[in-house]
């Protein structure tokens, strides 16, 4: 009987050890699973945060670098005979509606003559504000071109309505001829040309073939007009 009892005790001891080992394995397995789950959760959490960070950075960049104009460069150039509205905030005595004189200047209270011709409204605002700083504290100036009289072109010759026209919007040769009523019956449609004053003051002759233009050919000749251009339709 004694050996059987000893054997029984041995089996019980081995069973207890095996249970302890299994318990330890289960505990370690649970810890690893918890760690893996936490790591996975942490990693999954990093994804959206990274995306938000990128979005925040993109928003910040967009705020610092606003969309570029495309406009840019198309602002009207002020010229003689244009009528300008000059508004100085909270200074009605200085605010004026004034024409640009033939010499290209305007006259304002306090500061007198100011060159306006050749400047954009934005540039003129800066110039007037600079002059007013000697008399006013932080002057806020707005310049509006009320009437455009300096930007004009002329159509002469064999058209229905020859004359001088405002150039307030971009205009091509073909559009200008159409605006002048179109060519007359006996106009030399292949001999039309534009007279333009070049940078050195000399006249430039730019040929224009009306027949090609209305057929969609040689469209490079259908140039955009500049102020003081003259279209001749022989």
C-alpha cells in the first residue's frame, strides 16, 4: 500500500506543477495579448492623428500661401482724362472725385499735385497715403477709377461705324472690327493693319488678314489691342 500512496502523491505533485505551468503560460499569454492590443490601438490611433497633422500643416500652408492670382497683372493702368474717386477714411475734406490732367497728375487738398498716370489704382493708393502721412495719422486711402477715358482705340476706313472706342475690357482686332459694325462691301479684307506706337516712339504696322481670322486661320495675328492703337481697314 505504501508504494501506491507514494505514487499517488507523485502524480498529484506533477499535476500541481503542470497546473502551475499552464497558469503561468495563460497569464503570460494574456499579458502579450493585452500588449499587442494596446500597441495595435496605439498604431491605429497614430494614423488619423498623422492625417490630421498633415491636414493642419496643409491648412497652415494654405493660410500663409493663399491662392495665387491669376489675375494678376491685369489691373488697369491710369492715364490722362481718367476720372478717379479718391476716398480717405474719415477725412471727407480730402476725399475727392478728380480727373487726371493731361500731364498725368491729380490735385488733392493738403498734398497738392500727385502723379497718377502710369500707375495702377493700388499703386496710387500707396503713393497718396505716403504723402498724407505728414498730415494725417495712418491714412486709409482707396482709389477707384470712375471713368476710363485714357484707354481708347480707333477704327478708321471701310467699316460701318468708324471712330474712337473705349478699351475698358480686353479686345482683339477681330472683336474691335465687329464692334465697329464690320467691314464694308469693298473693304480690302487682306490688307487690314494695326498702327501701334512702339517703345521707342516709332509707329509699328501689324498686318491683319480678316478672311483668315474669320476662318480660324493664323489666329496669332488676332492680337489684343493696346491703348491708342489704330485699326486701318482700307
